[in-house]
C-alpha cells in the first residue's frame, strides 16, 4: 500500500518503516493503516536467511 509520509509528505510504500527521504519512522501510521504490527527489518532478514550459509558466516 502506498501512503504519504507524515514527515515530508512524499508517497512511500507501507513496507518501508523509515522514510528514505526524511528518515522519519512511520511504523505507527503503518500499523493503523494496515492493522499489522511492525516487525523489525533485521528480524525479518534473520528469519529469511536462517538455515543458509549466511547464518553461519554472520554469527
């Protein structure tokens, strides 16, 4: 879903919690719009690489 950033007003995706232009955290507004809780990007990345060679290299 595309929405306007509360900091600068530029249209960004709801998949990005931080605005790439003004760096404002929009996690609360994304939660209100979509009804989903925000998951930390680093946690998502660790779950995605779990069981691969990267999980052993990056310990």
